[in-house]
């Protein structure tokens, strides 16, 4: 059916592009005419497929989605149905094909490959997709299960966040007592997080990663955005949040024009990997890049595959040693060989651990582990857990799930302000972080007790507790640096992580400024319906908490207020500093409730550990790293988009330079 447009229909482009990838893998060419014929055959198999009689875009990379609103009703219905099926996460594959792709047999070792990618997270999946699209033979090894596993269901849609953080993440406690999370699922952090997809600026790359060709990485940002992301959508709270940002002098957002690249001085509508326009608001994590390519014969993914070490011949990485299977009695594979190279992409916490137990790291660390030194490099140093200030306000009004409908970036003040609302933020993230008491008291036993108390609450009270908004201020220029060291050569032993929050006094000053900024936002009249509570909260919550967790009394004091008590104008969890205007009270609040941002960087940074341009590990051959560990300083905005784009950029570069 002719659309009278040079934009190819969404379904035609998607399937045509997919078949083009397949043809590349088989070193064959497929013409548009053949694709049209194939399209007709797919219609007869019962798959929804819109075929244009006249196709004007011969370059399939130029195809882009056509919005349903621009189509006649019948075609729009087909388009929405096809998107819904794709958004279900299977891409163009059947469940049987997924089972083949994500094999995790306890009895068989994977075959050798051109490239072995260790870690199926943001960068790893993107790198694998780029290499596979170029016809390279790729093996990706992910230590966790597929995101499609039944136990990982919370990773599949917006309704599963933030439960996904606890379901698919592995908790790890910093030496200071703060809790972090590392993903243990296909898709990595992109299967756990709040979904914001944003690009950093040319200036940031010029200063932080000067070896990166910005034009090429921007093309990677765009390509991934077209496959995974859609604009953030308005909700009542989102619109109120945007008004609050404007009221406080942050400028006026253009709500009709989303932006992938952050904008300073004015709030902007970002992109997100949650598709809020599709039924069920499905998540498109980096794992979708693999699901959408499950038919490629040159792409192999093994989940529940725990890599024990990178195997070297001298200083050349020749493969990996691993265990296949979800249990300790899984199949041991002494070496699976990489014909061209090994790409480590296990994240800013697990990548330094794996490199160190493979003999790449500080000499004293390698010798202490009793291992042979391959390369003496500062792996694990420069760890950055970006500083963040959140406020958690219990809303008197119902609200739809919202993550960053508009975002405000202030380059001069070095902060980013975002707003989150709805979901089960209180119940889930309080259990994750335990940031209701000073870090040294955040024990695993406290987590068990808190979960138990939440389970005792009547459902209507728990629902009220989860009716929360959370303004968040990210520091774009965190200066303090920590370190990560392996304490055991057993890969399953978690590393020692030290964040060194506030080591640099500039960070302490910035933290105070950002708390003030959030308190100002929370007082905005635009948010009055979501922040001010005049009716006392049901007393059962305060009584249960004080009975079983009296050590949290300070964090919940505001829940004991009565109708005449106006000390606390708002309900915060933990409660706001008292008195509001006291600098000493605010300082203590920041120290008691410091929390991880879950934005980790720098532990195998470019320039120090890997080459600026090639991303190869210095003093080695055939070994590369691409994930947040190579980023030496925090990204300006949420790092998901940049880490995925880096993975795609490096994968494309390796395919081109090693042919």
C-alpha cells in the first residue's frame, strides 16, 4: 500500500534490515525485490507486515519508524500490533530460537569464536550486535540468566521497576557501609535501571575521551536510539514536575521536541528505553539488540556462563576459562579460544576484578593473590561512584509511574535534576540501599528485618507508602576517587570496593548545594498536590517500625505527626532535617543518608589502562575493554546511552580494523 512518503513503513524496514543482517552473515546480498517477495511470504505465515508497493529507501539504515498517527486506521492497527509483538522482547525470533541462542547447558562448552565478549551488559550487547552485523563470529558470555527467564520478569517493563534492581542485581557493600548493586542478567544495568537514554556532548568527549571519533559515536547513539528508545511521555506528575523546574528559574522546556543530547539552561524531554506508548510499557534493554538478531548464525550467546579468567599466551589474550551452568557443578571449560580477541565488558566493578585475577592489574595486588603478572597497570584505581542527593516525599495523591519526563542540566553548577514518581520506590529501593540510617549500621540483618516489616503492613498502608515522588540531583563533576581490589582469586568472591565519598572537599560543598536545590524544588507550589500531607499517616507503620526497628526512629519521626503538628510540612522517607533551616542538621542528614548513585566509572580508564583510540589493554595483545570502567570521569547525564554507544562504537571499530 502506497504511503506517499519516502519513509519506509516500520515493519518493512525492521524486517528488511534484519534480513540484510542475515545476508551479511552469509556473505550474500539481498535485493529490495527479494525482500519484497520475502515480505509477501511472511504475510502468508500470519505475521503482520506492511508492504509498500513503491519503496523509496534503498539504504535500509536510513529507514526509520513511522508513527501510527500518520497512517490510515487499518495500517496503524497493523503497525501497533507488530510493534507490540516486537516490544514483547522477542524481536523477530521464536521462543525456540531464543532457547538456541541463549544456551546454558551444563554439559557442553561453547565453540571457539572470532571474538569473545565477557559480559552481556550495556556495552557488551551493543558491541556484540555491531560485530555480528559486520559478519564477525561472536560469542557473548553472560554470568547471569537471560532477561527472558521467568525469574527476571520484572526486567521486561516499566511496571517491574524498581523491583528489577533487587530481582536481577547482586548487592555489594562498600567498605564504608554503603550498598551498591551490580547487574547479574542479560542486558546488565540496562535491564535494571530507570531507562533514561541520553547522549553526552562533543565537549565532554573532547575532554574525557579524546581518542573517540565523536561523529562515529554519535552515529552509534542514533542507531541504538532508533532500535531501542522512544521519547519520554507526559503524566500529570511529569507536567507538575516540569512546571516546578520552570518556577524555580530553570527555564522553559519545549515539550513537543524531545532531545537525545542534553540541553543546558532549559529542561528538556529525554528519550527512554521504556516504550510508554506501547501496551504494557515494555523495556528495550541492550539485551533487545541480541533478541532482534537471534537468527544470525554468527551470533552465539551463553547465559549462566561464569568466566574465571582471561587466558594468555605470554601477553596475548587467546581465550577465556569458564564454567557453564547456573550451579557450581556446571561444566568447566579450561579454554574457549578467541581467534581475534577478547573484549571484557563486565562493568566498572566486575571488570577490574576479572582483569586482576587474570594477572592484569597493580603488581602488589597480583602478587598478593599469588598469580603471575601479565601487565602492571592501575586496574581498579580511579573508582567513581557519582555523588547523588535524592529526596523521597510521600505523595497525598495517586500518580502514574514517571521517570524524568523533563530533565534539567545546569552546566555551571555541575548538577542534573530529575524527577521520579510512582512504582514501588519506597518498598524496593529502601530495601536495596538501607539508606535510613548511617552507613556503618546498614547490615544484611537490617535488610531482612525491613523486608519483614513491610510484609506485615496492610496492603492499603503499603500502597500509601509507595505513593512517592523522588527528586534526584546528580553531581556531574564528582571529584572523589576510590578503588576496587580483588581479595580472592575465586571469581565468585566479590571484590573490596571503597568509594571514598567526600574525600575531596569540593564534593562535600557540592552535596550541600544540591540538597538545597532539591529542598527548593520540593517547596514549589506546582508540586503541592504531590508533597504536602495534612492528614496523618496511618499509625500502624510508625508503630511497627518502632517496635521492630527502633534504630530507624530518626528516619521515621515525621510519620508520628498529628493533624496539629506542623513541624513537618511534608512526609519524607527518611524524614527531612529538623529544623529545615539548620546547616548542622542538613550536614548530618547528608552524612547519615549518603547513597550510591549506581553510576560507576573509571576502574580501567582510557589513557591509564586502555588505549585512548583502540580500547586495547596496554602491555597486552588481543585484549580490549569497553564498559563504564573505561570512562575516566562521570558522564554529564545518566550513563546508559553513552555506555551502549561506546560498546557499539568499539564493536564497529574492531570489525573494521581487524578484517
